[in-house]
C-alpha cells in the first residue's frame, strides 16, 4: 500500500499520460475536486462538477481527454473512473483490526478447521464442523454456525452472522450486521395459530461477492437460496427463501426480493425496488428505483413505476397524469347534446359522489 508516490510513477501505474511539469512531485493522497489539497490528486468524469475544475487546488486531475483546470497537472487515461478506483486502492488506509491468528477470547469448537493465515477476532464463535479457508479474516463478535463453510481470502466484518450450513465462496466480503441463513418467512394459516413451515435448506454465496451492512438472506425451504459470483449488494437488502441471483447482479439499498424469484445474469436493481415472489427477471434487465415488480421481466428490459412497466411507457403514463388536473378543469362537465346545445353536467367521481357545478362535492346517491 503506497503512502507517497511520485506523480510520474502514479501516471505510469495507471497506464496514463502525464500532462504537466510536476512528474517529480510526491502524491500523498486522493480526494475530490472540491477538497483536494496541493499534494493530492482527484478525478473528473461527471459534467455536473465541471465548474470545480477551475477552482480545484489538486496537484493533478485524473481525466479522460482534454479538460481545462486550475490544477497544474493532468493524468489522461482511457477510463477515468476506473483509474480513480485504482488510485483509491493505492492510498487505502489500513483498517485491519491488528489481531492475527485466533484471538484468545474467540470460542472455536474442537471440530472447526481454520485455514493457514486466517484471523478470528475477539469474542467470535465458530460452531461445530465449521471450515474457514486460508487467509480469511473474521472480525469481532461474529457467529459462524454449525457446518458453515467459508472459502479463502474472505473478509467477515464484526457482528455478522453466518447461520448453520451456509456456504461462502472465495474472496467474498460480508459487512457488519448482515445475517446469512436466518429462517425464511413461511407459515401455514390456521385458526388456532399460524403453523411454521420448517426451513430445511441453506444459503450459498459465490466467489467475489460483496454484501453490505445489515442485509438479510434467508435460508431456503429446501435446496438453497443462492447469490452468484461477482454480485454486489448494498446495505439493507433482503433476499427471501429460495431466491436465485445470477452472476454479476447489482442491488442498491433497500431492495427486497420475495421468495422463489429467479434473477438472471447482470441484472441491476435501483434502490427500494420491490420484487414479487415466484417470478423471473431476465438477463441484463434493469429495475428502476422504487419499482414494484409483480410479473416476470424479459431479458434486457428496463422497467419502472408501480406496477412496474416498460420504462418508456411508464414515462408516458406519468406525463399524462401530470396533466390530469388541467384536463379535468378543461372538461368541467361540458357535454354536447343531440340538438347541438351544450349544457353543464356534473362529473361522476370514482367513489360515486357527483361534483357540483361549483366544484364542491354533491350529496352521494343512495
């Protein structure tokens, strides 16, 4: 992890072209256009921040193409956002706990297996039959349930819970407060009280997955609730029992997917989208934020609104609704008569109450 690097070396590491005289100057960090200091670099890629180019104090701006800026140097690259990502990695702070090996306060069942180079934090519990792969780091106060299997190079942050039987692949990151493998929500209605349906399945998480804080992924009734390789889940996401996420899906915060829904490869979910149960979302579909999806979505479709419709149609409906008050005012109950005369008639509202000529509610019909 680099703390100081020359600007020329940084440009070379990014595969970019340095434009400016400051190649020998030391880079000490990375920040935003607005906040960067004279020893820091920043990134420009969004036209919304164009005005900040002329006032930034940064040593250099990482950008694609030519931009005019108050910074004395530029690093031109083909993909500015990816170069910014890589620069952040170079200057990432050390946030490790400082604990190596198995902490004395951890409780490890005699049958649990901890791979070489792994770290088990304070007050963490590994139950019977747990297997931890090489180089996996588990934070403080975690619980890894019976027969759970974690791959190599994983990071499990503090206060996460991995319930019994859960399987996690390699290099997966689980953030604090997340629970993998809680019982799914299944009950048989009964006048004497709802009868719980046993949740006998497991949760399977693939390789290179990242799951944000306070997410919940429920175990299956039978079989497995699965999250494919390279999926990324934001905070507060819920996957119900027997959901299947294909590889490479992106889920923003507060997405909820009901039971037994199957999601294809590379599907993108905007924040607070709600997905009904027992449906299919095709490969490469996009679900807009706060959409309510009640039916299956074909591959590649973009849907929004509630109930979710193809995005172009949803926009037309929204536009029409925005003009509804003016339309109602212009209609105002003027109806042509067979004789050619016009007379005023009250409009019937959906609730069975007529609007009077002055706009006030009339007495409902009996």
